[in-house]
C-alpha cells in the first residue's frame, strides 16, 4: 500500500480504492481489525517505527480518496460499474495503439491547436480528419480523444468506432443509442421509437458540453440522420469526424478539415524496425532490404505495420523472397482493408479508378481527362470524386495514386483469374499483352 501511495504521489498515477465488505472509515482511521493488526505490527517492527508510521499514513491517504464502497450490494453489478468507472477515468483506447504511436505526438498537438479547446465562444464545433484507408485516422483520433477528454472539462465524452458498420447493421438509431449510452449512461433504450431517441438527444445532449468522436463515416446520411446540429450544442463542445471522403465533411459544415499525411522516411523506418526487429535499430545485414520495403509501403502506416510484423524474426533470404512475391501478389490483409474504398465507388468511378491504377500513375491530368472522356467516363466529375475519396491526388497538374491503391486496382482487374491475362479487362505489362495476342492468333 505504501508503494501504491508513492506511485500516486510521485508518478501521478490514478488510484481507485474499492472497499469490499469493509467500512471505509475503519480503513482510514485504522479501527477494528486494522487497529489490532497495527498493534501487532508495532511490536514486530519496534526497531523500525518509521516503517509502521508510513503504512498508517498510506492507508489513511488512500482510504480518503474517492472510490467504491461495495458493502451489501449486488457483486456482479458493482463489478460492471467499477470497470466502467476505471475505463472512464483512465481511457481504454490509447494502450491498444501503444506500439504504433511513432510520430503521433506532433500530429496530436497540431490537432489540439486546430480544435481551439481554450476558446468556447468562437463558434468552432467540428474538426474533420480525412485521409485514405490505413493512413492512421482512427489511431490519431483515438489518441487525440484520450488526451483531451482527460485534460479538458467536458460534461460528457463519447467515441463511436466504425460508424459506417453500425449504421449499415442497425441504421442511425443504433448509432444514436451508442451515443446516449456513452454520454448519459442510458441502458434501456430498446422501447424508444426513433423520434423519441432523437428527442432525447435534442433535449439532453444540447444542454451538455460534449466531446463526440464519430469514426469511419462513409456517407453523409450517417451524420445527417443523427439529428445532432453542431451549432446548437453548448459552447465548448467539439465533434471530431474521421472519414476517407472530404465531401462528407464539406457537406456537414466542418469548421476545419485536417488531411492526414503519410509517414516521412524517418517515421516509416522507425515503425518498420519496431515491428520487424522489436526495436528502432536493425542489423547491418538488412540495411539493403529495409529501403526496399519502405519504397513499397510509401509511408502508409497500415502497410508498414503489416509487412513489419510478417518479416519479424525472418532472415534476409526470406525478406528478399517476400519482396519478390509482392510484385504480383500484394498482401491480402492490406488489400482487404483497402477494398472497402473501391467498393464505395459508383460504376463509372470504379472504371476511372482502375484505369488510373493500371495506366495513368504520374500522367498529366489533362491527358488523362481526354482519354477518359473519349471512353465516355465523364472525368470532369469522376476525377474530382475519386480525389475527394482519397484515392488519387493531383499534384503539379499530374494524377498520382498510392502504390497500395495501384496494387488494389490491379488485383481487382485480375479478379478470379490471376494467371489468365486473356480474361482481364486491362493489360498493362508488355509480356501479358504479347501472350494474349499470341494466344488469340
């Protein structure tokens, strides 16, 4: 107990005492069984009275902290309450990303400044976090949430993960119920109609200084149907939205939109080494191979984490074989995450995406537009849409697509026949084109 009190005082660690079948005042004042115990301790350690005095002080101090008295109460319900209180006090998200936080702190500080947390009257309410799948939007939002929810005075805090999935499975009301459960601790909401749920949000949440994170929103309706008007929330309230589609944030009227950047070379190398070698240092034997992995991943945290974990404890021969295999067989785990981006496109948008993935990386935008227009794909709207969805970027009048997304496009073209180019809709390698032409002859 003395050690616990020292950690609380010196390391600022949180202590949450639970009084199980014992009167807190008996602990604090050392009455009852504690009084008898200290009589024995005093005699046993009569040559170290300071030690016993330290135990008494620690017991008095810790028993005086806000905790939980569970005497004569249903044990199961009390355990659930204690767990929820601890989660609320400590935050439950940050630790799950502990080994993936390379370069995160500077990004979190930048977002904190954009949120204007020290100002309650300037009308700022909504921050959008935008970027391609796998770039770290959820990680960034999670660490930001854990940081500000503990250091700024909000009446209620709420983090809803995978909004798009919850919405698809249960509609807007399922998302609303999760918000009310986290903010108001409402448990029995099944008997309420959608209009009643919306009424609870309007009449109760609007009277609270609220921190709300909505993670992975992929359609505007998922926000619109929540019936949460940011401008009607209490001063100081903040809504943080993560999405791969910037148009959603623009429609919702986000006050600030933050585009998440890829990792720089130093950050990417550190994360790869942390995953592949369990440290930020690597053996000289791998000096030639590490840059090749980083070139392939192109700063995408998802790709670096997945590849680093796969390459852990493997020799240089296995590293080389892996890199060679990736040329035609991209990692299925990475592709599975990115596939949802492709599935979210409409028909013409998918065609444009596949054309860019197979043929037009780095080409001038006007040149690409002319070709796509000749194909009847309406690039004047199609190109901006897939750019809004984080699938391409326009730089220096050129169209660019991340290598992982190019791999995704080519994988979709290969489809169910990866070894039969004659069945593909597009051919981008001379060797495949030659073989198909010879076969057709």
